[in-house]
C-alpha cells in the first residue's frame, strides 16, 4: 500500500474508535443515571504522531493529554489547538515546572507540596493561574506516584493557600486488578471527591474527577468519573 492509503486507513480507524468510545461513554452514563455531557473524553497522545492527533481533533476531540513535558513542547507547533486544550497527566519533576507552566490548561499530576510550591512560584512569575488536579495513590502502591490518603486532605488545605494555583479536583490511576476490586477503588475515589467537595475549601473547586483509561473507563464512569483519559483505544497500541 502507498503511504497515503496507510494514512487514510489509520484516520478511519481513529474515527471508528472515537465513535465506539463515545457510544460506550453514553451507555455507561445512562447505566449510572448520569448525563454523558458531564463526562469529558481526553485523548491521551503520548507517542502519537501529530498528524493523527490533529485528525482526532478534527473529529471532535477538544482535550488532549501528554505525559512528558519534553514531548508536549516538541509537538506543540504541529498541533491544531485552536479548539483544543492540553493537560499534563504524567509525573512532573520540579525542575521541569518552569517549562510547562503557561503552556497547558491543567496539570493533573500534582502529588507533593514541593511540586505545588514550584508551580505556584512559576505561575506567579508568569502571572497565570494554573489549574491543577491532585493525584491520589488510591491503591497505596509503592510503585505509583500520587498522594497517600493519610496526607491528602492536609495537602489540599496547604495548596489551597497558594494564590496562583487553582485546585480543580482529583486524579488517579488505580492498581491493575479485577473488576470488583476496581469498582471499590473507583467508588472510594468518588467518595473522597464528594467528601472534599463538601468541605467547601477556599480556592478549591472540586469539579473534575479524572479516572478511567482504555481498559476501565466505563467502570470509572459508573463510579462517578467526570474525565476519562483514553489513549490506546483511540490511536492503537503505542510504539515506543
Ligand atoms: C498513558 C496514560 C493513559 C492512557 O492509557 P491507555 O491505556 O492507553 O488508555 C491515561 N492516563 C495516564 C496518566 C497515562 O499515562
């Protein structure tokens, strides 16, 4: 096949995949007695070539997520972002904060006071307010980033004092586990999300609960997710 045909084929795959995912989101929302408009579909674009990302954007994607600062910045000039926002969803090192603040609409992976302080400092320098989600290590796994539940609330109170950071909600990546256990993790996250919302902390608006990826976004939606981060199911297997 010629390159052009291969490209067309992948474009069609992306369109087909997006149709399927939107339908599944719709159905999961109905099942949970929710409105599908209340659930945002993020296309996770790590390792994906800008030509395919732009195709997904043309096909209605209005939010993309990247893991790495460097990758995000290097793709930026090739992407058609007029009607699309970008979030950083991967672990962020303090020394990279300066490069990313002002470049993304949200940082979903805030997991320490130290990191928040640096985001605050750089946001102040650039005179911007940076939207952030607090990443929670819901499975209490040593291998994972994210805050432990034991320090979550206290950390949120401390970050809420930082004037150039706006906490918008929580993000999590649950352990790899079977459906029942997964339901427990997601529903626990939702409960924590509601708990913290109810405290009405100044400068904190709990409106985003970011959970669910290709393998589990329907389960996440059933349990109250408002933002699902889907990569492989849209673009196919990642080639590193
Ligand atoms: C890669 C990634 C995703 C998407 O994973 P898929 O399984 O490809 O859907 C979601 N969230 C984060 C934080 C990721 O790093």
